[in-house]
C-alpha cells in the first residue's frame, strides 16, 4: 500500500508539473553583501585581540551588542 501511494504521488507530481524531488532546504549562513552603490559604504576592518576585548567590554558596559556599539560610535564620528 505504501508503494502504491508513492507511485500515485510521483505520478501526480509529474502530471501537475512539479519536481519529482523535494525542494532543498534554504542555506543559512552569512548575509549577502550589498552590491552597487551600497558596496562602497562597507568598510572591512580587522581588530586585534586587545582591541576586540576592549570593544567587547565597552559595548557590554553600554548594554549594546558589539555591532550596535560600533555603529553608534561611527555615527557619532560622522555627525560630529
């Protein structure tokens, strides 16, 4: 009975025009970087261990994530 159901499912999928294999799960990973004009607004930065530790401590003291803290500091510097 299971084999009959599988045959009917495959036949139905073929008849309707669906793919015969199930769709693959969407990959989860790094967000895509922007392209075009937005690409110029991203500045790649590498921190050494000491700087990263200091930034982490300062961000936690401000009750922010590291990304939020860096964004806040950059915005303050731009607007100053």
